[in-house]
């Protein structure tokens, strides 16, 4: 099994607790993207990133000094988003680190595909950014097929916990023999499943931690997820799409 998750926009340098164990598998591609970004003006970068002045200043400073081989942080500690806070890597045990290193993969517009202990630097680049690289019209075109090929060489079962923005860089390119299971986390509103962005991120991170804590690598075991009041809804689920409904009045 390989678990796919999205990255987070907010990043930090964090190599005090644990060191990285390898370099990213698609480092040459990341270097190609780096050169394209470093050739852009500050104004072009801010337009690409669609961010305010202070975020632009921070990331321009990072980009101008970027060295993809120095001062690296393990990917699982470098991302600061809600999802990663609920994976809570700082409290995982050694066997749980082994589990996520084998089974968890982080999708990235910049690095392509990351293992949790790949050494990375802070960057800002969403997969859907309109960036032309190496004659390709955008990042989906640039990464086309590469990430799916790598994943298909590792497993026959993918648990997709990534957002649509990121999962569509992989799923359309997978061979038909790969079984993909997607999870939806929502609440019921007038008989319909309503997904809320923050709660989805919390649930995805909690799912990763739940799987690591319980050493679950099969579809049936995934049904047991019950963090934050979520329960597997058998009626609304299909073999390749699991729906988890949050009980009413349950707050994170």
C-alpha cells in the first residue's frame, strides 16, 4: 500500500529532531524547476504564487538562496499545515516511522513525489500553478506519467488521501492493474455529504496516524478509522470509495 497526501503551503526548516535519510527521487526535475523559478522576476513570482507581499518576500528570499543539497529537513517535518499537525510526526514511535517511510508518499509540485524522510528545503509551488517548464505547458504536463510510474513500481494498492489538485497529477496515469481507494470525510446536511476543508485536512492527517499506529495496510482495516467522531458509512461507500461521516456536534 502507498498512501498519497498533499503537501502544505506553509513550511519550515526542522532538522533538529531527526535527520533526512535520502535525497528526493526526482531531484533532477526539482533542479530544473528551481532554475525556471530563479529566472523569474519578483513580480512574476508573486503573481505565480498568488500571495500577499510578506509571504512573497519570505519565499523570494528562500528561492534566491536555495540550495537543494544543504540544510535539508525530512519532508514529514518540513510541512506545517493542519494535516501534518494531525499526523503529529513528533510523537510517532520508531516502528511508526518505519511504517510511514514505507507506505506514505507526499505529492509535490516542486519535488514530484516524496518519502517522509527525503531531505527537502522550504519552497512555494502548487501543482496547479501556471508554470511552463522544459517546454511543458504546466506542472501536470511536466510530471505527466512520472509519478504514476514510480508508484506503480512500488505497489498495487494506493490509498488516495490527496486533494483533487494533487491526485490528478497521478491517478489518470496509473495502469489499470493498480487498485485506487479514495476516502471522503464529511458530515450529513439534508441527506447529502458535505465536505469542509479544515475538517478534511484534520481527518486525512488523523487517518495517516491511525494507520501507522495500528499497522494497517489493507482496505478492510481502513474501515476502522474512528477519530474525531468519524465512522465508516457502508451504505454510502463503494469498494473503491470509502465515505466517513462525522457524528453531529463533534468538534475538532
